[in-house]
């Protein structure tokens, strides 16, 4: 089992009451929301890395790519 830690957040009492009245499992909602946010941020980070890699790769002439692929195939 994965180690777990406790986090704490203060919310208005009225919001807590509404959540309880609606039968919301706050712990599960917080876990899912935090995981969704982490996933979104990781996707954004990967998009930025892909943009940077694309900009670098665009600077390389297609002929160099072809030569590199040929050299790799020939070395097998």
C-alpha cells in the first residue's frame, strides 16, 4: 500500500454543510480533484517540452534526418 499523508484546508462552514447535505465524500472529491489537476499540469508540461523539441528539430534539414536513419539501418 502506498504511504499517505494528511492535508488540511479551511472552507466556509456553509460549504461544508452543503457538501454533507448532498452526501459528498469530501476526501474522495479532494483526491480526485488533486489527481485531475496533477494530470492536467503534467500534460501541459509535456506539451511545452514537445513545442521546444519541435522548434529544435525544425532547425535540422530533412537530408540530415535521412542520413541519420540510413546510418542507423546500415549499422544493424
